[in-house]
């Protein structure tokens, strides 16, 4: 019988700015179990003025955990029986706001327009749980569509300690706004136990995340984690209730397009029972090639295709 577990963000349950296969698991669960994980976000320099309140967990993390460039990640969680070479299926069962504010900043030499804005600018955004909106300082309201910018398994042991900033084959800073509640993420497993971590809560984000940040906030996510022995993947992949999504990350967006599109062609050919040539042409007619983000060192592309095109013709 699957069990439910809980792991909350705190000074003893997060790692800040890095992934490492040597991180010991804080929790070990069975494949098929559900785990609810809370996250916090932001260094001291991003904290809001009163009356907005800094959660105790975030204050404790800032006081006791060394602040490195990158993201505050809760975890890792080990999954019994997970082996390198398999795939971790992450079913995102639910996402809730953890606190009632978020922040966004831009600065010189960063983002998609690094030379256009010479001063650092930080703004705080009030979040309304009932309306599920964020109110910008000039009064405009944005609908919230929360998702985790970072979901990852441990990197290969040979990589050592790596930054959370660029997305990689172990996942990490994907910043894919399609990964909301109801979506499923598939991550290639690189070390036994998988070692799943999550962080970088986003209240809302546009494709591109052009100024470097979204509405950065704390979230609470519930995940069903399943070890897939029948799958082999080189790159993370995802699906929503309606679409399949292939992804790629590279400093060159052109290379990202090639990698993500080849994955989609292979997937369509396999599932629909057509040739790769036919799948390629179908992608030109029905798939959407989208820019995930352009600000994380390794840029991102994701290709989306309606699941109806994976059905074999009769």
C-alpha cells in the first residue's frame, strides 16, 4: 500500500546552490509513495519590508545555511530500488503557495537584455491565495500558475558538486512553466536511489524568463515518485494531460532545437508507428517549438505535441 510522507524546508533539510551525488538522503520512500515537500526562496537581500512576513523556515535557512549562487532546494529524497540508468517518474499531484508574497529582480549584465538596464531593481509582489493572483507594485494583477523551476535527481557522481543554475540531464533549473499540478516529469536516474530535490518556486513566469527571475516564492508540492524500469532517457521529458514535451539545454539555442526536436521525432515515430521522416513532417505541421528560458547559462527549448498525434493510425 503506497504511503504518504512529508519533508519541510528548514536549515537541516535544504541544500543551497548545488547538487551532489554525495548528499545523504533525508528521507527514503518506496516507489509509488507520495511525498509533500515545502520550499523557500530568496537570500537576505530579497526580503520584503513589513507588513509582509518572512517565514521562520526561510529566516532559519538564511541564518544557518551558507548562501551560494543558485537555488534553495529541499531534499534529497531517495527512492528504494532506484538504479542508475532507470527513469524517475515525477507525478505532480498538487502545488500550493507557501507564503503570501514573491519577488522579482533584474540587474545589469544579466538576463536577455544585459546592457539595457544599468541598475539593479527589486520588486515585491503580494500573492492572493483566494483569487490566485499576484499584484504588481503599479497595481496590475497577474493570474498565478505556480510551478517549481527546479526539480532534479542527483547528477552522476563523476560530476562532483555542480551549480543549480544551469539545467542539465539530471533536470535542475528547468524553468518550464508547463510543469504545473497535473503534469508529469521524467528524469533520467544517474545514481542509485535517484535522490530527488525540489526548489525555486515560481508563482508565474513567461516563456523565456527574460529578466532572470519569475515571481520567486515558496511553494508546497505533492509528488508521486515512481521508478520506471521500462524507460531509458538521455534528457528530461514531460507530459501534461493533453501534450507530450521533449526538452533540451545548451548554451546555443540552435543546438537545443536540434536535440529537443530529434527526441520528439523519435517519440512520435515509436508511438504512432510511422517513419522518422513522417514524424519529422508531422512535427512541422503540429508541434510547437518553444523557448523555455534564455537566462540560465544553458538555454532551454521544449517541443510540445498534442497526445492525439501519438495514436497509431487504423
